[in-house]
C-alpha cells in the first residue's frame, strides 16, 4: 500500500513544516511575495541568501516524521 505524504508551507499558517533553518546562509520567512500571480498566489515567500560560506543549505523540520 502506498501512502502519499505532502510537505507544504505557504508561510501563512497552512503548513506541516515546523522550522526553517539555514546553514551558511540567511533565511527570512516573513517577506511579502513580490511576484504574486495566479500560479504563485501565496502572500508570503522565503528568502535565502548565501553568506559566502563553503556550502550553503536550507533545511526544515517537519511537525510529523516523514516516512521514507
């Protein structure tokens, strides 16, 4: 049996991502969407900017474990 799992976050309270975190980068999750369209209709966006480190990664923690 296959059970689909969805990871989502519109940064407006409709998500199952608990925390966003950056490794050698900066992240902001409270920015207004500058390019809102019919297919990109979220009011908020996540901004990622590399701070010049060797490797930059963006990660997140889920509210519930992902079953791989």
